[in-house]
């Protein structure tokens, strides 16, 4: 730096962060974790690099969390807390810190809720050299550009005041350098920083200047998608008693994070931009949550960016349920499935706009043939021709079952147990489908071996209840479940082959052996309903259950 007097610093950290509700109901926006720290910490670091020793921080919303975070820093003695019982705005905040700021000839101001890679030492040097009352860091943010700048770097107007012709329009980045004389034009109470700036421009043209960094890396993190953009650029994050950590191990192209603020948590989901089913999935999720059918509540949604904030329903899936609790938990799952099927006639339009019908059932067996038998087992087309008649007969039989609302992937990884409640995730694939399909997915789950006794008990529980609802005898429903199990297991093995061999998610290959064992057992169990000897013989002769 040059010989200019060392400035004091101030960080504005009192705001509500309303566009990030409900996150900011629990975590003040300056404490959003970013790259191992928080926005507040990054603002402090930026001031450090400009030689600022003492920093004032105003607080209001969730003030104790801001103050506790600063108190935990090893340099906590350098901070002056300016608490605002009633929020004072960007101008009133300076009045609240007047005594602190007047102790130096000037100060650097940094909003606590923005991310910027700006050299504040250069800003301060240019400010002091120019003799300006205020030097504002400006960025090009077309949606909100409201600061008018002349060709010589003079700020001509802010938010249209005072009116001025010509110039370039930019956005105030929430960062600036100020002469302490500006404080004389700020009165007590609530006010905006815009007001004294406009008066300075009108009274002393040229006294407010622009500083436009070449590559500011700036974001106001005003929405959840913008925060995710910064996370993508700067890395997975913890800080300020909060964390945003990735959830992995699923087969989807979507990305998931768990946001934990210490006293509250939620799950963030981001789909690829080309996901044309995103809005449909949101509608289905809302429908299920409103009907208490297990899905997490939708807390916030950003359709253009394909970003969703969901209630956190925990991490205890059915794979993690063991011992004496398992039968009782699985009984609850079957009861929820029955309630889901009961909602068929009153489902939202998106949940019933498609069906697992005869053509889709044929797609599933083709998927099994292509990605498991050929792609994983290495069988040639000639060996698979003998399966055609059996697959056709299976599809015909399953397609005759009553059509109800189905999850489509009703297995242990998508069924969670949270505080005694059964919860469902990955619900965007819901549609109409055969009566026995979801129950078959549950009891012949390749991720879990339930054992014959529990499987039989669950099928009996479902068959008796579903039979009453559809005027069918329980034995007929049990037969439907057995045939649907063949269909579902082939779909699952096709998916494991596709995910493991085509998508490179090799962890799914580890579930193939149990899936093949289940399919062999289900083929034996269903012989009286529909015999598929060609498939039984193929599985007996082929070593295709290894990874």
C-alpha cells in the first residue's frame, strides 16, 4: 500500500436473507459455508489483505450466531459488534457504528452476504489517490444494473437519482471505500446508503467514483442456485457451524447435498438442465407430502435451474433396519404402500400421466436382455432368442393386473425410517402400474435378503388388504406379486448392468449376485403361475452372477 492512512473496516451482517428462506430462518446468510469457511470469514480475509486491523460488524437477524462465530475466531478481540435491536438498513448501520468509523479518516465497507475476489488494497489506494468521498466496487449484473457510470469513472447516478444522460449501467457489489466525512450526511434511524450517495453526487459531481475490477468473481448468493454455483467453483464446504456435504451412492445423474445448520437440516437436489421431468417430479412430491404419503416436503424450488430444497427425512433406509425391529418396520411399509395405492383415483395429474403398461413391460425385459444378459453376462443374440415367447407371456400376464399408483422403484434404498415414520424418496418416477409391482420390488429387493418367512408374511398382509380393495381373493393377489417379481427383478438386473458397465458406477455390480439368486428363487416360486423354463435353464448354465 501507499502512505495513505490505514482504514477501518465494517461488514454488514444484519440482514434477513429473505430470498434464501427457509435456510436463513436457521442460518444467517453471512454464515453460509463456502470453501471451508463462511461468507463472513471471506469478507474478513479481504479486509485483512487491505491492511485493516479493526472491523465493526453490525448484527440483527440471528445475531447470537454471528457473534458466537466471531467470538470463536482467534482474532476475536479486533471486532466491534454493533447490534441493532431494530434493523437500520445500509445507511443506518453506518450511523450505528459512527463512533467506531470516525476514529479513522476512512473505511472499507463489505456486505457480509456477497462473495467477491476483489483486491481491497488496490481499491483503497485508488480511493485515496482520487480524493473521492466514496468509491464503489461495480460489476456487470444486467438483471439489476442500476448505477450509472461516466466514461471517466465518475458515478453519475444511483437507482436513477439524480437523473443523468448517457453512461454505462452497472451493479453496486456491496463493497466500497468511503471517506468518514460521508457520515455527517447520515442521520439516526433507518436509512439506505443510497441516500447520502445521491446527495453527494448532486452537490459535488465527481465525488463518488466507480472501481470496476477486471474479474471480480462476484455473486450475491441471493438464491439457492447461485450458492450452488459458488460451491461448484470453490468446493465442498463446512463452516460457521454449518455444512453442505454431498450425498453419494445413488444411480441418478442428479446431485444431492445435505445442508446442516446445527439445529436444522435439509436436502438440496440439483438435476441436469436437460431434465424435462423436473417439474413433474416436483408436482408429484408435493402431492405425496400433502397427502402424508411419505415424501419429503418441498421447501423451495427453482424450476429454471432445476434446483430443489427438500425436508431432510434422515439417512436410515431399510437396509439399516435389522433384528427384531425389521418385521414391524416392514409392516408399516406395506401399510404405506396400500395407502399410496388407495390414492390412485385422487392423484395429481402428473402422477397418472403415464403407465407401466404392456409396452413398458416389454421395454423392461428388453432392458434386462440388453444390459444384463448381453452387456454383463456376454451372451449372444442366438442364445437369447429362446426367451422371446416366455417374456411375451410374462408381459401379457402382468399387464392384466389392476392398475394402481406405483412408486416404480419401491426398494430399501428409497424407503427411509425417520422417527417412527416411513418416508419415500426418489418419487419422480411414479405412475400407474400393475397391482403387485411395488410389493414385489419390496420383498424381492436385491439390496436386502428378507428371508422366506418375512417375505411370505408381507405378501400375505398385502394380498389380504389389496384383495378386499379390488374384490379379489388373496391367492390371486399373491400370484400377481409372484409374476410382478419376475418382471421387477429383470428390470433391476438390467439397471445394475447399465449403471455398472455403461455409466461406470461399478458399485452396483456388487448387488448382482443377490439379484440373480432372487430371480432364480422367484422363477421356482412362480412355476404354477407361469413357467419360464428357457430363462431358468439359461441362468443355470451361465456364470453371470459375478461382478
